[in-house]
């Protein structure tokens, strides 16, 4: 959408006012991904493997989900920080403009500093791809891309749900982190290393398994026959946006009936 | 002194107001606790060889970590103090008849304690009743239990002193957010916030054990389940005291220097 | 007819925060709520091109009404039609034709030049390029912001920023303008500039202006009609001149004198009295101004006197008193 690019350029100009600060902050955010990577590295260093998965295989899980999360954050930061937008009255201003609110919210917070995370995740991804023993045929590449795109949709949906909840209460919101940050942390590792109910939960309630586990199995060749399904399963995660959107609209209606 | 107490009281009550936040926090902590335990269990099963910490002790460590997260997490930095510095309103704080360092120190402690107070008991109680080996075990012995409590208090001082240094650092830097994230992340990792320190490679923990980071949560939690033998434990606690004193001293010196050249931004 | 409100009512439920340690712990387990009747059967009609002052004490329901008229909030009961639409039902189309200035909250981006913010607004409203250029030229000229639109918002003084805010809200030539405390915090020169400007666009473009403010001089300078709202109800909806007439029943005489002044006849009352200086209210129904002056001239040696009519401030204060607000 053309308008989004206008938002993009105004944020860019805003950030360029403070070049050094931008640079340093980006490094800072990149560090979070780096330390997660380091933690995983040390654990494998000590334990060697986990439930039959090697370090390189697990790196694929790690890098795809971190990439998805980083990109989703870049776009969806407005929803992620929605509690601030509501409490300082910015949402009223958004409602008074003749444009779709979602577009405006997405445009209102474009944090370039998050690019640190993105670059870091990308580096890990490249390393994971190159050091893995997977033969990267077309179908595997497509799967990988789907994993990332599916992940972006999923996390964006989760951010939207968080924002929708902000309409009802501004307290106790941190439990949503269980799903966003928690989901990300959990899915760094292949989901079957945990108890059974974890996979079930992340298949049927918050479909992270479809972006990170099933396609991953397909890539490393451990899928038990359901080849095509596993490969295309991220598409199911993209459908997660539907309930998120519905919840969002409910939230907006509630706001219009109770004010701030 | 009375001023600090009422300061503390206000902050504490303020922290208690947020009951839904507390419930949410408790749920979150539980979820994370379970998650970590499951993860480490999977690792332990894959390679049940020589581990520096038996699984049941690790479980205790994790639960203590989650229950007292509000006390020791390094990436919780009082935003209002932070904003005071970046937008220049710190000059108002200077008008009060109290020492700024002590004021902010008390504020941080009160905030952490009130948040921890709300959340720790449900988590501790629930963790006690979990089945072995996932549960929070009993302390190793009476002596260790007492040492544990002392160590916890010291750990809080060290953490807050470190955070004070982070605040002070923002006086000197043009990029407060970047500096803050970096310093806080390093501390988080090195204090055992991402992985419990005993699980890090030995060549690394050798050095970390002498740094202030080990004093921030690792020492008390290990003391609790007796992961450190008694003599080493006593030394570790003494090291905590030393770091507490050093960090506070550095903080106070740097603070008074920084205040002398307060550059007021904004307006 | 441009704006029509009929029987608008709105109630809110607000959670109560309790002071003190004991109560804080108690509230951990049970939430208490208070019910606020923000609006109760509010009705009025505003025609095309009118300028209306919407006044009332804080918490009276002013911002709630504005939010309903902007389409941000919908009422529990009642109807509201603006430009043939129901604001909250047809939000995007409705909002295209209104402009809102929230006094304390800025719509300009902080770190970039004001001109950049203007351009983004142009893109948001899809203003055609030639119309945009025309409006910008006119607004810049009338508000005298030519030298400052190249500067980032954060470098502007409050007065400069306010003028840019107002310009920003008019770029899309709205038919209705809601102004919420537009002159708050401004210096005298800026206030006058802003008022003149609002009068101009009202005259030229027939923009309907609804002004909520506590600044009585704003009201005096700009509006002919005021609507007084208190405790959620419309208490008064009338012409300023009529009001002045009504309240001009009481005239104020300020005299400097030599001698002793004690008792006053029926219809006269002291407001202030010092040695040699007095401020006296005269109820013109009871006693005429000339009789009052004669009486005073008889009693003392008047060295100086002025007769004041009620100022807008007086009127507002007396209105509040009358309705016990």
C-alpha cells in the first residue's frame, strides 16, 4: 500500500536524525538473538545432542523462528506496543482519520532498530543452511520460505490479539508473552522434545507447530510419509490471522462503546 | 531515614495495586518454569553423563529463579527513572532533600520487592507440591537455608547496584536505549538468566564465578540445594558482600560526578 | 442542518483505586466500581457555518460529547446525525469531513520537519495535489508559519506548534472543526493570532466550528452562541448577547473616594471595600445607575469611578454558581 511506504519514509527520516543512537541500539537488539544462540550453543556443547537432533538441525528451527519473529516485530510493532497507543490517546487520533485503523497502527511504529535482530537471525539462518546436511532441492527451499512467511503471519496474529485485549484491560497483559516470547523460545527446539501435550497445544491452539515443527521434519527428512502435507502446513498457520482479526474487531467495537 | 521508609512504602503500595498484572505474572512464570524444566530434562535424557548439577537440584534452581524473577531480573529497569534522565526532568529530583543515589536505590528495591512479594508465594507453594524430580526440593540443611536467605538479600543489593550503574551510564551516553539493552543483556546472560550458570561450559564459569554476575542470583540458588559445599558457599557469600560494596561505591562516585555535568536535554 | 443531537446519553463504569496499604491488599481480591453518568439526554442542533462555544466545568461531559460527534464513541441512547451521517456507523466517510484539534496531544511527528508531517497527512486524506498546495499556501500565510514548517516539531515553541497543529487539521478542508482547548498554554500574541485565524476560516469557508475551552476570552472573541453543559446535562443553550443582557442586570461600580462610606441602600452591595476604594454591585432592577451614582456622590467625594458591565468571566462564574456546578 502506497501509504505504508510514506509512513516508512517518515520513520526513516526520523531515525536518521540520530544515526549513532540507531546504530548502537540496533547492536543492542541484535545481542538478544545472539545470546539465545550462544545459550543453545553451550547447551549442545555440554550435552551433544537432544532427543536425536543434532545442533545443526536444531539451528534450522532456531533461525527460522527467530527470523519470522524479527520480521513480524518490524511490521507489527504498533500492535505489540498497543497499550501505549491506547493510553496516550493516539488511538483516538487514529480513529479520527479516514483510513483503515490497522494500516495506521502498522504505520505508526516502524522500529528500524529491530533490524539488529533481523540481521542476527539472518546470519544464523545462513550458517544453519550452509552447515546442514540437507540437500536443498526446490521443495525444501519452498518449505523454508513458507516456514518464515507462516511464522510472520502467526506472530502478527498474536500481536493483534494482544492489541485486541488492550481494549478490554491494560493490566495483566504480560501473560500474552507466554505465547509470543514463550512460543518463540519453545519452538527454538523441535517441539517433540517436550511433553506430548506441548505439540498438541501448539498444533491446535496456537499453531506454531505448523510453521516450525512439521515443515522442519520435512526438510530434514524425518517426516513419516505425509510429505506434501508437512511441506505446505505453514499455510494453516496463516489462517490464524482470521481469528486474530475477528478478536480485533470485537476489541474496536468495545472501545467505541466505552471510550478510553 | 524516615523519608526513605515512606518512599519505600509508597512504591511498595503502588506495586501492589496491579493485581491482574500479578495474576498474569504468576501464570507467565509458571509457564516459563515448566518450559525450561522440560527442555533441560530432554537434554539430560540425551546425555545422562557427567552433569554439574543433578536434575532435581536443577529443578529447584529453575523454580527459585522463576519465583523470584521480579527480584533479580536485570532487564527490568525502572522506566520512570530512565525517562527522567533522558528528558531532563532529573533536575527536579535534584531539588529534593535526599541523596539521589539512595533515593533511586530504595525505589528500585521497593519496586522489585513488591512485585516479587505478590508472585513468589503461589509459585513456591505450587512448586513444592509438584512430583519429583520436577519439584522445588527442601533446602539442603538449616544452615544452608539461613545462608540462602542472607545470600538472597545480598544478591538483591548487587543487582540493584548494577542497575544503578546502568542508569548512571545513561548520563554519559548519547544512546541510552542502546547502552541499556547491551548492558542489561550481558548481565542477564552472565548471571544465569538465560541458562543456569552451572550448565555453561566450565572454562566460562571459572571466570564468571568471580564476577559480580554470579552474585546476582546464581549463588543463592545454588546454596539452597547444596550445590556448593559449605566452605565454598561461605566464600561465595563473602564475595557477594565485596561486590555489593564495590558496585555501590563506584555507583555513588560516578553519580556525583555525572550530576555535576548534567546536560539537560529536551525542552 | 449540519449537526443534530437528540437525547444522547452515556454511562461509564470506572474501577476505583484505593489509597493506603490495607485497602490496596483488599483490592487485590475484589474490584470496586463507580458508575459515572457522563451524558444525560443531551440535545442540540448546530447549523452550517455556526461557531459554538461548548463550556462547562471539568468532568461535565464535554470531551465525551466531542468523541461521540467525532465517531470515536457511541452513546447508550439517543441519535446523532452529522452531515447526513451517523458518525460511529460511517466512520471513514464521516471523519473525512471533520477536523479535530486536541489541545494537549500533537498529531505532528516529533523528529521530522512540520512540512513532512503535512505531506503525510496529505497522503492519509488523499488530498489532490493542487488543492493541497492551495491550502498549505493559504494556511501558512494566515497562520504565519512560513519560516517554521521546515523545522522539526521538537524544536518549536508551544505557540508555534499550536499554529502548525491547527494548520495540520485544516489541510483537508473539513466542513466541521472541533477544537479542544486550542489556546491552552499559549502566549498572548499567539492566542490572538489563533483566534483571528479561526474567525477567518469560519467566514471564508463557512466552516462550522465547535470550541471547547475554559478560556473565556476565546469564547468572547469567537462565538456568538454557547452551550453550557454540567453534570452531563445541557443547562443552557443560547446567544451570548442575550446572556450578557441577562447578567447585565448587575453592574459594577468601582470608586475611589474621600470620606466615609458605610451603609448602602437596597439594590447596592459591596464586593470590596478598603479605605478610600470600593467595588459595588448595582442591581439595576432595584435602583438605576444614575440614582446609585447620585447617592454615592452625596455621601463622599468621588475622585475616580468606572462602571463595568459583566465580563465573560463573570458570566461564566455566575452561571456555574446558578447551576451549582
